[in-house]
């Protein structure tokens, strides 16, 4: 038996609870993992609360990522005792996910944890930090470099935003953080932000072309925010779009892209090739220390996840929420 967050939808409605399940209930997969830590991401919050159509089939164990130790494997790439991490691949959406003490998945979805990185540290980073790293890598590959100008991070108090600020600061960029929570100014500056702006500057409809303010941006918000971000990027700058907290819509103009040569990169963290995943995780391991990450984290047990998901969707949680699935 193992404990898991379990989402059901039937004649009694939509509900999420922590239950005990037999291992025989686990879905098909060639690697069985003893999960040690998972996280609570925005997608998980949507799934657990039912506020977004994240779950594709029921019943479902949510959790879009996890880290732990291989228990058994029929996949030649993995053996019992290997320390592994998983991000994406529809886990927690249409395949049972990581908010559980056991997970059975396809080995091709896993990568081995870099070096001696422990599971807890990996899950403080989690999909949010992995997505932030992919965003930074996209900007770097385009040619954005420290000294070229300010880099804006929207949704700065969230998981992606918090780690994006740390990564950019570590790499030598001057970071501007956009947040709707002015009380988080000290927190964001301690992460490496040099300047804080109120998200209301970006969240309402704006002009297609605005004052050139930033050479690049990492946006986890979407909608009018992303449109305004693009309108304020300097000529030949770039934006990495990796989230939709405000909405999936993009009420924008082609003007920034044609008249200023702005590039817009969509960051799909769910199905990245293994080589890119390994590169991202190796860089995360080298750039972020335990002390860096502890500034961003709140830890909860599996029993606390449903309540924490509600707080997350009400913007009452900042940074990263790591889940110890064994308590």
C-alpha cells in the first residue's frame, strides 16, 4: 500500500483527498520509483482544486514532477537504487503523478539526478526551476548577455519567477521583478532583483509599442501582461513565454516583432528532448546552492497538499512549495 493525493470526479462531484492505494492500482510503466519529494506547482493547484481542466482522465494522482529512488526497472537505462527526477510528459494530467509515495512511469521520461543532488533540493527547483532554466537558456542561445540591458521577470513571487530571478542574478544580469505583492519587495531583492515594479503597469490593455525598457523578459503570466512586455522590449531583444497565470489569450500586435525585431520564444517544458533536460539540470546543479534555494521554499507533508493547493490558487503562497510525500 502507498499514500497518494487522489482526485475523483463522479456523481458526488469533483474532489481531492489523501488515500491509501495498493501498488496494483499503479498505471503501466517500466520503472517503479519510491518517491521521496514532489512539489506543488500552479498546474497542480488547478488540478487539485478543479479550477482548470488539467486532469484528462479520472481517477488521477496529481503531481507534474517528483524525485526519488528507483525501486525496480525493466528499462535497461535504469536500475534499482538510481536517483531520478521527472518533469512533465503529462504526468499528473493523464498519467498518475508524483504526489504519492510510489510512481510507475516510462523510463524515457526520467533522467538521473546530477551528481549528489538530493531529492529535496531537486524538488525545491522542480518543474518551476527547470522551466526557468529553459527560459534562460533560450535567451542565451538567442544572444542575450549580461550588460546588454535589464531583464524583466513577471510573476516574480511565484515559483518560476523566484528561481528565474536567482538564475539571472547569478549569471550577471540586472533583473527587474514585476509583482502584485509589494510586501514581497525584500524577498525579491534578496533573490537578486535590482528593481521592483507593480504588475498593474503590465496587466491592463496597453499600446502595441511602448517605451523600450528591457532587453529581454521571462513571462509566466500571459494575456495582457505578455502583450505589454513585448511592447516594452528593446530592439532586437527577446521574450521567453512560459506561463499563463493571467490567461491563455495574447491580445497583442505584430508591431514589436516587425518594427523592433523582438523575438518571442515559447517554452514547452513538458516534452523537451532528454539532452536538453540533462543540460538544464546540470546547470541548475552548478548555479543554485542549497542556501540559495532555502530562501524560496515552504515544506509541507502529503496530508497538507489539498489545503496548500487552495492557498496557492488564492496567491497566498510565494516561491516554491516542496512536498515530503512520506509525512
